[in-house]
C-alpha cells in the first residue's frame, strides 16, 4: 500500500462516519430527527427521576455492554 493511500484511509477514519449515513440511520432506523444526532442535545435525567422513573443503568457504558452481551433474555 502506498503512503498516500494509507494517509487517506487514516484521515477518513478520523473524520467519523459520513453525514449521509448518519442522516439515513436517524431517519429510517432510529426514526428521529438527524439534528439530534449531528448536533446533539444537552439533557438531564433529574426531571425523569423526580417523576419516579428508575434507570436500570446509571452509566452509558453499562447500558451498551448489556445491549451487546450475548446473554440477553
């Protein structure tokens, strides 16, 4: 592999996924507005907790590990 190709592949990986893929995933898979994914939103769980909602996982990485584990019931 030439150095130019290696550099191109590395810089493409560092840029993250293509915006077209994000828009498609947001609209058709997650059924949400792509701006939520592209721009993000700051939110707090305190309002939900005040209303009595209980989170099964307190940390995002715990929830993601559960989602990807092979022991799902």
